[in-house]
């Protein structure tokens, strides 16, 4: 027992010291429990097979699916627009959103879905992710108290009542205390808590496509010499192939993109041809985006009876023209040993070898406006292609250097596509599986994560790399600490002493004691394990005193779910730690006043709502 207390104190001290990564500290603590003989091998490694840990890993994949298919970027922009440049309003919107969502999906699921959007919204609003992620995590913890299935402790305490012959809690009964607590959380962050949030710099700043597009317009002049032309019914181009005309060589004009606008759309013909090739059919009413000089385009219009369509020259118009969920842009540099040196490439032409399209070039800080360029070492080329093709350029041996991260840029696309609805459908399916209790939470998350990967919302090769393994390993390695506290009897000794002392004073004093002890245990044990430990003791204490167990079990659920003094108190706290670049002490500074408010609200309202 004393050895365990020493290990626990050292573990908490190392967390606060912050010299070592939190997952390393957790692993050291886990190994110490085994080496000192407190736990056997199965108990020591039990965290890595725990359903909660598996569920968290799967939820990161589902969240990545929402991010890659445009939902997080779109939601982030909507939140920023609703906030009207007020960081406090943005903070409230995100905290409220995570709280409401957590009422219908697990806390970890809500955080996994909202975390990429929150990071993006923070940067778009000109603030840091550390100013929003802790409120989001605490909001989700509180929001879990809105419904019976919002968080595992709710189910634990309700089942404890049912198993002992009492009436369990109804699905929305928890909202009687959950709504007031969520309001308290919102008011706390709005008027006081935001002042305590740390300013933690992070290098993981998401790419902003709008700013990149502005830079490309300036450096590469991609908006110049770009025109959209409609093929009229009497045009010679109608019902022919692109190769029939050799437009690039004869007229110095390249077709960059083609949009089908036939009055009677034909089945099987896509709306867009993103990269027209020689065998591409040209149909009546098609709108072709071409690149060439004004003189060359005017000649083309006259010769082929075309109509010019206005092209927005700003960032928004060009982004809509060139970037979507499937197709993106990137800047690359040509090294002195590149195979491209000496090649003549037409602007807008498609480089089939690399599966990309050249849109612009810059040499010596000056945009090249010729219809064809002869590539030289040091040239900066602006290319367009499928996101995976641009990303694969890193692995090619043409000695090209990709500027920035195309993968991160693809997550900033706010245009929804077919895969977007698949990713959102996966999240909705998971919520339904959880609410209807069709299968365990971990399995529901795994099934939906598999759906996201199989349908290509998240490339299978990228799925594991987008899991926050620091959070997953830390949670898995800290679960054995809860087993050790129960196995050595420390937890029961503490709880029994609480009943013997406070139970003789007044039921509200005992209620307060259960809140404090449960909250204390939750800082080092998972909220589920804490609820499992404390619920039977609370039931015995209430029946011994011949009073209703409902207020005590509700209090156990509240205090187990609102643990907010450390990053290991709840899985959601751990999930935001690395994303916000937080230190251990940040959670205590921000969470201590909130926990006090939760304590006072619970002690005042619970006896009124559920009488003794």
C-alpha cells in the first residue's frame, strides 16, 4: 500500500514537472507497478486491451475522416463567422457545441470530431488552439451529463440502482442537473475562465488555402491569361475530341478544365473533367477553362464560335475553379539535378508522367507569362493535380521539392463532396449504434472507422499516422493505476472512512464528501473505473442511513465525469493535451475554479431535484 502511494506521488510529480512526455511518464508508472509486484503481467497490460482505449483510437480515425472531407473546415468557418471576430463568442460556441454533441455521442467521440475543427477555427480567428481546446474538453465532459448514454458513469450508476431493486434513471433525467452544469461551464469560461487559459505556441498551424491562393495569385499570376469559354451549338468544337484540334500547338491555348453544362445531362458523364486529355470529348454547352494570351483567346473565340464567360479573378473564384475535395494545388521547386531541367512545358498542359498540371511558374521572383517555358534549376512551379498525386511527388526521383504540406492543405477545403456525406454518415451511424445500444461503444467506433477507411475518406495508409498515439498510450498506461488502487484496498479504506465520518453529520455533508473523494480518484483513475468503485459504496451508505440512493449516485456520476484537474483525469483531457501543447499544470489552473463551481452547483441542486 505504501509503495503504491509512493509510485502515485512520483507519477503525479513527474506529470507536473513536465520534463518528460506524459505518455513516457505513464509507461514508467505502469512498469513500476509490475516491477514492485503490485500488479501481475495481465493486470499491468490490461489498459492496452481496454475498450475505451480502442474506442479512442478509432474515434481519431473518424475525426480525421470529417477533417479530410471538408466538414471541419466548413464548421470552423461557420463558427468563426458566427463569432463575428469575437474570440470569447467563439469560445462559447465551441464549448456549447461540444457539450450538446457529447449528450448523444461519447465524450471522446465528440472531442475527436470537433478537435480538428477547433484547431482550424482558432487559427482562422487569430487566436491559439490552447485558448479553445481545454474549454472544448471540459464542455464535452459536462455535456455527457445530458443523457443516460452521454458518458459511461451515467450507465454505471443507473445499472447499480436497477441491480439492487431500485428504479433506474431515465434517458433524459440526467439533463435536470446536466443543463445547469453546462450553463455554469459556459458562464465560467465567458467571464473568468478565459483569462486562465494559457497561450501555448504550437508548430502545427493548419494551412489556410485562402492565404495560399492570395500568395499564388501574386507570385505566379495564375489569374492572368485565364478565361472560361462556352461551346455554342454551332461551334466546330461540339461533338469532337480535343486531339482533333491540337489547340496548344496551333493556337497557343491550353485547356485547363472542362465543365459539362449540357441542357440534357447524359447518364454516366461526370459534371467536370478536371484534367482534359487528348481523348476528351467536347460537347455542346461545355464550359472550358483555358489559359493563353488575350490575343490568342480572342482568335479562338472568333474561329470556333465560342462565348466568353466572366471569370472571377479573386481568391474565392480561383479556389472554386481549381480546388475541391479531389483536386488541389501545390508549389514545388526544381533542384539543379532535376530531370525536368531543359524540358519545354506549356502552361496549363498536363504532365502525364507525374499526373499533374502546370498552372504557373516563377523565376527569380518574377512570374513567367509565356505560354510555354523551358524549365531551369531554381524555378518555382505551381502545379495542380489529385491530392494523392501531389503528395506522391515527394517519393518521386525527379528531384523536386514540395513547398508546404499538400496533405494538411487538403483538410482546409470547405467544399463538400460525395465522401463528405459518407464520413458524416459514419458518425451518425456510430451515434445511432450507441444510443440504441446495438453494440458496445468500442465495436461501434471500430465499424464506423473501418467504413471511413474502406470508402477512401481516410486513406488506409494514412489512418494510423493520424491517431494521437501520445494520448492513446497515456490513457492505456494509466488504467493499471486504478486497478492497483482497488487491489491494495486504498480506495475502499478512503471511501469507508468517508462514510463513517460524514454520514453521521448530515446527508448533504456525506453528499459533499462523495463528490470530493470521487473527484479525487478520478484524477488518477478513469471515470468509468471510479464510478464502478464508488457507486456500490454510495448505495450502501445511503441505505444504511435509510435515505434515497438517487442523489448520491447522481453525485458519483457528476464528480466522476467532471474531473478536470489533470490531463489524465478523463480521456478527453488527454486527447487535447498534445494538440494544444498544454502542460500538466494548465489543467489544474483552469480546472480548479470550475471544479469548485461544479461542487457548489451539485450540492445545492441535487438534493432539490432528487430528495433524500
